[in-house]
C-alpha cells in the first residue's frame, strides 16, 4: 500500500498538469487562428467604401508580413531578456527553452513567400513557372527579399549553435532590410523614413518579444521574478516612448497634419492606423496597470495577470501592423 500511494498521487498530480498544458495549447491555437483573420480579412474591410483598390493577394501578403514580424520578435525578445536577466542577482542560470529556432523557421518560410511575390513583379504566382528567382538579383526589392530569406536561415543556425547570441547580427540585417523596403528611393527623403522605421521596428520587437520571454521566464515563480519584471518594465517605458515618437513622425510623413482627421476615416491606411493606435493605447494602459501592481501589490508577481493580457494585445498589434504594410499608402493631399 505504501508503495502504490506515491505512484497514485503522482499520477493524480500529473493529470491536471497535462490537461492544463493541453488547454493552454488549444487556447494558443485558437488565438493564432483568430489573429490570422485580421490580415486575411482586413484588406476588404478596410477598403470598403474608400474607392481605393488593393494590390493582388493583399490578404496573403499581410498574413506573411504578420508571420515575419512575429518571427522577428521572438528571438529579439529572448536575446534582450536573457541579457537583462544577467544583471538581476539570483536569477536562475537556465532560461526557458528557446523558441528562436521555430520562429526562424516560420520567418524563413514567410520571407520565402514574400520573395516569390517580389519575383513575379509583386503579383501572386499561379505556378512555379511564374517565378523569376534570377530576377531578384536585378532589383532593389528583390535583393532585400533575398537578404531577409538568408538572414532568417542564418538566425536559425545561430539559434541551434553553441553561441546563440550571434543571432543578433542576422536579426539586425532583417530590421535594416525591412526599414529600407518600406521606403523606396522614389519617396521623398527615403533615408529619414527608413531611419524612423528602423527604430520603430527594433523597439517594437524588443517590447513584444521581451514581454513574452519575461512571462515565460517567470512561469516557475522564481524569487527574483519581480526584479526581472520590474527591470523589463523600466526599459519598456523607454521603448514605448520611442515607438510613439517614431510612429507619429512616420504617420505625418504619409498624412500631412491638415489631412490626418479626414484620412483616418476615409482611407484604408488611415482606418487601420487608427485601429493600431487604439490597440497601442490599450496596451499602454495594461502596462501601466501591471506597473502599479508590481510596485504596490503585496505579491508583485500578480502583475503577470495584466501582463499576459498585454502580450495578447501586442499580438493583435503585430497582426494589424502586417495588415498595414499590405494596404495602399494614402495620397498626400
């Protein structure tokens, strides 16, 4: 009897854990599926009654961009938080299992899909024979697309190596490539626009990916968890300020101040931008709530509750950002 009781107790204890893990996996899959509807169905909803026309395959391109942005956030956040954790005394040396190899694989496939679209002149290919891979080397957009494909491949190899910190360099190349891609040379002052996008995208990846990895690091409830979360919160406040400043400047480059109000409701780009602004405001409110709990609650780790909601809201921001890149830019009136 004494031998069977511990075994039975272990089985009883493992049962709820397994069911909880399965429930979390199902919840994540449902949330990912719902998040995918934003870029897939968003173009038609945003363009309704605007008189604008979407590019061919805008929904698919928006979905690929969303996957690419999310795949960028995960390894960037891991590198960022692991670096922060080194400055917190008593933090367990073993971080949670890295998701970077999986993120790099997803990013590689998304970048490959986007490169195939670029190879056909920004048209969705109907068959492999439509692809002109060699033509990618002849255009600026093609070279940037190839750079992103190769950079994600190198990121995956670095993540699996003994020196995962080397992921920093290919990830930086992806951020630079995205910043240059978003501002063609025909644009007025393209280098200024690329600089704003570079800072905006880098800070957003640090914020979203960093919060995800912080919460994963706190799953076991380490005694230094509150210190790590507090350190991240202080850096996140600076990141939010940089994201807000660069976002406002980038928006005003596309929509002059005297036309902002009208274009926010009458253009697809403006409508999605307005939705993104509202989501970011909600995320900022959740971050403030978590910060208050962290400093005033008897158990500082109760701040994880609003932080988890914040992660979900940031996922929606990433999806809306992917949608925004697939919509036609507003006309400068």
